C-alpha cells in the first residue's frame, strides 16, 4: 500500500532535504572551508598580505558555521521525521552470493 496525500508529500520533502539539499550544502561549506584555508595559509602569506590572512580566517569561520548549521538542520529534520514516523523509503535488500 503506497502512502498518499500528506504522507507522500512529507516523504518526498524528507527525501529532498536529506538526500539532495543537505549533501549539496555540506559540499559548498567544505569548499568554502578549503578556500579559506588556502587563502589564509597559502595565498596571503606568500604575498605578505596580513589582511588577506585575516580574511582567510573569516572565510574558514564561515565554512565552520555552515557545517554546524547543516548538522543542526539535518538533526532537526530527522527528529521531526522520526517523531511522526516518516521514515521514507528503505534501502533495498542487497543480493548475496553463496
């Protein structure tokens, strides 16, 4: 029996958040974090730019804030999903060989 109505919409929304939005935002946060590291520890010191180092540290901080925000959102979505029993689609059983 398939889930129809609000349950189907909630499951689709849950799938989009958990499997599309959160990994995409994690990737963006990670790239921002890596750019901040490169700017603070590779690019700016080689040119002798102390303001660039400070700017790189700010970029690193924003990347870390992005990580914390995504973990928080991911946790809240999963708490709400488990509270209302919206587990989504289970993974298929893996084939075995004997």
